[in-house]
């Protein structure tokens, strides 16, 4: 029987997922040793050795397009740099001055002590368009906390003159999204923005790029001015000019794909409007892919993430001078580092081989994580690893002039000054934990999160949706409690009457570990002996997934097990679904709508399911509150978590 197949799209994507290939090699029962790429990010740094290739032949797979053959700059040999702006006046009300250059020492140390004691004060501040949860170090001050003043456009910012002129001509007024995040962003508070959408992507990139450039230009101009001042000094003046960190890189942008890097870089280029771009062609050759990969039926968020070059292993240094942007600068010579979690993790090195180099992260003052929800579908441990190695005092000097290093770097307090900006479509426990464990900004942190109307009412098809709550004693006990509920409440329902009514059941399982557990249960337990089943996980290749879909459609398999990552990376259009069982809710609420409403609607249109006879069964516990809120809505979630009853029906 014919299957509505996305094979061509899948074949194209299959070659551009190094992360998936890496993970598959780790979970297969007999993994082969894959070649490891050479990943020098500086001349003389360590190598990830690969098997030797013929001298005249280097395959595209082995060639590292991000490799940089450039020595670390010797400060004594550098030519004097030109200022970005020669006539900037020092403004002590500038957030850059307040936060980094001339902070109130008493206020900073009181905040640092509170943070070290895990003392935070939370204030919920309603705004016109969203909810803001503001956390500030609890220093014993009872004064009500408020958000920074509104920023409606370029005229409300303390920008470098050059940036102000470019932006005033291109984008003088901010839209609603920009006005929401700008006050927190430009006042150097940590930010977890949970309302990112494809429609707002340019707005958040514009604000992040403008803020990063403003920070870099002010940092470099301060250093250049002080260099000139020292060169003019005759030695009689006692100058203490503390204006820098241990190493040059100041901004780290963590992004999911090369195409997302292209979008951020192009936004930055449009803002700073350079006269020259060094190595731009090499950047386009390695990062830009103009081929159309997907059919028009792919959803907007999928195309926003995967269109273009979707390679998820890359790292790129970028250096700024007054007239030039230089791509592929050596990390220690760079102002901004763009990287995927996997790319940066590989660049840092291998713990097993005891060859780690993360000194280039020692002086990062701004971290931007864009499309953080997409990074959750990669290996989140890489993100955690990166944050664990931020702002650690370097092992080597790297030509550092310690007389110029800011005192709070020398006091090992850099993490309390670093600003972290996380841009995501939604909040998750992983993002909340990242903010809790690694966002220690003395100026405080904020979470921007709209109330959710839910997706129940937007399925596009009439179906009975039953939400069943099970009890779990703790987060650690949740997987076992979930599996026990599934085997006692769901499996008997499928198995009764020799599984006669089980045909067309799709079981959605977000976690791969849970997927393996359920798959093994169906394969080996006598309770499932009459239930034929197929599987589609993120590790299924194209023929395997097509075969599983075909068997499910023609009834050879009554049940299909389907993982969240498989749906994230492929967005299969699965036919023949009559019943959906959510082993757990997806993080992405769009997936709930696509898998329940979308699949059941296709079955109705194909006359495989009577109108209104579709069934959805959802398992949840109190630890699923974030996911549940996005599905049922903010108004319902509290009742469903706390109510004495444990079953909730929606039609």
C-alpha cells in the first residue's frame, strides 16, 4: 500500500546531521569507530586525530571547513587600532559603565554575597503583553523591584555613535517584541525569553546582535584609548587602567545550525555596516546552502530551523576592527565566537585524553543562546559542559597584561558580571535549571513568559481527549511510576479481545530511554503477545521508517511507537492513526497539535476513521506542569495538578 512519503526530504537531511550520526554510533550494540575530525581552532593546539587519508584526496566528510591556521596575536607586535568612534563622551549613566567599568562596589559585593548564599527575591511583574518574573539578589532591601525604564527605539539607548547612525536610518522604532526584551537586555540583566516564534526571530536577533556589537565596540574603544594614553605617558603619571579581561573574546553565541549562524551573522553585518568583510566567500561556501530541501507542507517552525545548511557541528571566530569584519579568526584573536554545542564541545577538547583548552572562554561577558528549544533536541549535556567551563581563570597567560585586567576578574568573580540571554519558544526544566545553576548576574535575572491559552481547542478535529494523572513520589521516581501506570492501565486496554481494537494506535514517547523500555516490553512480555507493533525513533534510517509507516497503514502492525526527536527531525506524515496515546507530553506544544489533530484529521479525510471517533489518551504527573500548561492552558493546569480526581476529559 502506498505511503505518503517524505523520502526525498529525508535523504537530504540524513547527510547533514552529524549529531544524530554520532549518537547512533554510541547506542548501537556493536558501534564501529567513526573517524574523528581534525578540530584545531588555533595553530599549535591539540588535534582530534583521524585516520590518514591519501595526500591528494580529502573527502568532504573529513575536511574541517572551520579549521583556522592562525597564530595567537602577540600584543607587543600588534599595530595600533583605530577607534570605532573617536568622539564618544563618557557617560556614567551608561549601563556598560554601571555594570562593568565603574560598578558600585558596595552594591556589587552585597549582591554577590546574596547569590553565593542562594538568596534571591522573586517579583512577578505584569506588563501589557506578557508576564515578567524578576529575580534579584536578596540583599535585605525591602524596596519594591521594578523593571528598567521602557525602551521604544534607538533614541532611548546608550549606543556607540556608529551603531546609532546605522540603526537610526534602518530601524529607529522597536516593535512590541523588541520593546519587551530591550530594557532587560541593554541593562545587562540575565534573560530567559520563552516567547520566541519564527515570526519574531528577526526581532530577537536584531536586539541580540545590536547589544553584542555595542558591548564589543565599547570594550575595544576603551582598550584602544587607554593604549594610546599609555603610549603618550612619560612614566611620571601613575596610571591604573583596568579595562579588559584575561583574553579577547567577549561574546559567545550558541546556535543550533550553520543556517542559524548565517542568520545571526547577516543581522550583525547589517547593523555594523562594515567597509570590508575578510573571508566572507569562505564563510558562504561553508555555511550557506541555497538548495530547497523541503516540501511546502512542512510547518513554519520546521522550515525556520532546518532550511538551508542544517549541519549542527560548527564554530566560528569573528574579529572586528573599525572598517573590517574578519571571519574565521583564531579564537584568542576573536571578539565573538559563534558555535553549536557540539562544535564548541569538540573544540574545547577531550577529557579522556586530558587535552582541554577553554581559556578562550575565561573572559566571556555576554552569552546568547538562540533557539534554545532546538538545542534541547540535540545533546543538552554539551550546553551544560560549556557553561561549566565559562569564566574560569585561564591556565596560560596568553600574552595578558595583568595590570590592565579588571579587579573582579582577578578576584574570580567574572561569573557574577556575565550576562546570559536564553531565547526559546517555551520554558522547560532544563532551561530553568540552566538559569538557576549558571545565571549568577549581580544585576539580577528575568523570565519573560506569556500565559498559555493551550492547544486543546485548536486541533482542527473533534476528538475525545482524556488526561490521566498518575502519582510519582519524586522526579527520580517518575519514570518508574509512568511505566507502571502504562503497563497497568494502557496496555490491558490495547490487549483486550486479543488486541482486536488496538489497530491504528500511535504511542508517542518523548524520551528515548522510555522508548527502549516500552519497546522491550512489547517485544518480550506475554501481555503484549497479540499486539503487533512497529517503531520509529530518531535512529531509524529512511527505509526502516518507511517500512514501519507502511506496515502501520496496512494493518500489519497494530501499534506504532514514535519518539519526539523523530518527529522533531522528520515531521513524518503518518497515515492510519485512529488513537493516540501520549506516554508523556511533548515539550513543544505544536507537536501535540500535529500528532493528535493532524494525524486524526488525515484518517478522517481518508475515510479510515469516522468523524468525531478519534481518541487521545494522555498520561501526566505533577512534574509535567510546564508541558501541561502549554497544552491545556494556564487557566486549567493548576486544577489538573491539584484536583482530587485524576481523570480529565475534553471533547
